[in-house]
């Protein structure tokens, strides 16, 4: 075969629909063209799972593909985070990240199984869920009144948390540091309800918790909420002052929910999820659902702001974790 015939064969091959078209079609396929996994690193029915499933449902409608929730619980959220870290970065697996996975674990773990920044692609922020400071009814009815009592009685009182190294424990250490120190023993429990029950019994006298677990107890007089750990009051309980208003400047402590992909997630996928979540923040029903549980939606979410948010949270909590002596093996 001479050179002219070879060139003709080559040109014919490039123009043959059955050979050339499929690769071009695949390259130009609209994202997403199949279901997306959203890994929630905590068990079903908890606050993270509830918000994650609401988010997945809304994104499914916006993206035109199912966003399928998978619960991968364990190791304070690290099992789910590692699952996404190791996933193929094709834009079809994302993590519903939390304060545990991306503010606490990287410092608290003696051997962190992932880098919170290098191993993930930031996409969007959904919300923060501020904690509340709740106290036994025998305590003073103001936060600074309680702080004064603690300082006048060093070593006499204890505070509880849902577990050592969790956000409710670290918020307690943060408060102690923010008011110039209090000699108050920390008592960790296996979850929020055992801690609340022991506080109602008077065995510990204050703790940080989410408002959804404590508001009715506050309304019934069984506990007393002394402050909301955010920079503005919540529509869910507008009568409760912020901890800043109660006398501790700049005090904010919350869990949060972010959407992150594995490192190397394609820009087209990031852009699509980012656009969908920004649209989600204009969904009145979704916003009202968040506000009902005192969560604060992130109305100005972008991948860049999500990355900065992670860096800021890591910087905020690292010294508190180190000062507390928390180490997770």
C-alpha cells in the first residue's frame, strides 16, 4: 500500500462514526450522567445524617441524578473521611464533612489517617450548627454569674460532655480559656443523653450541647440554657442570648457540614455541585428546615470560602486540643 492510500485509510478511520464518535461523546458527556455518592461519616438518624439526607434530596432534584447517601460511621468520622480520600476522583463521590473530620481529628489523632486539606477538594459549605451552654437549674441564671461561681469555688464543680475529644468537650475547654480559666473538672459520657441525664441529677452542673436536644428541657425548667454559641441569636429560640451577648467576646462554637471531594475532583464536578448548593441556599423550605433545628445556612458558599473556612477552624481548635491533652489513638 503506498503513502497516499495509507493517508486515505487514516482519514477514513477518524471520520468513521462507529469508531470516533463514542470517545468524543464520552469526553463531552454532561455532568452528572450517573448517581453520585454522598458519604456521611456518622450513623443514621443523627443531626449530621438528617441534614445530609435533606441536602442529598434537594441536590438530586437540582442535578437530575440521584445523590445516594452512604453512612460510613466510626472513629469519630474518620472512617467515612478515609473512604472518600481513597475514592476515585471522578466527581461521583463526596464527603459530608463535619467539625470532627475537618477541625478536630487532624490535631487530636496521634497518627491522622488523612490530611484535611491536601487529601480533599473543597466544594461547598451547607451550614453550621451552633452549640448552646446548658446548666443545672441550681446554677445562676446568667453565664457570667455561673463563671463567677466556678471561680470562687475552684475544684468544686464538674462539667459534662458527650465524649472526650468531641466538640462539646472542646467547647467547654474553649470557654474556660475564654473567661481567663476555671478550675472545673471535665466528665466525659458516652453520648449526649447520658450527660444530660446526669446533669439534671446534679452530678455535673453545665455542658455544651445542641439546642435540638435541650430546648424542651429548658422550656420545662429541667435545665437552663445560658447562651447560644454564635454571633447572632437563632430564630428557633430568639429569647436566648448569644454567649457573646452574655459576656464572652467573640465566642462561637459549632459543628458544621461541608461537601468535599477527594483530591483531584474534576473542576466540572466542583462547579456543578457548587452551583447547585448556592441555588439550594435560596430554597425557602430547606432554609426553614435548618433554622428549625437552630442550624445557620451558609448563604455565601464557594469552594474558595470553604477552603478558608477549614483552615480557620483548624487554626482555631488546634491550640485548644493541644492544651486539653486530648489524644486519639
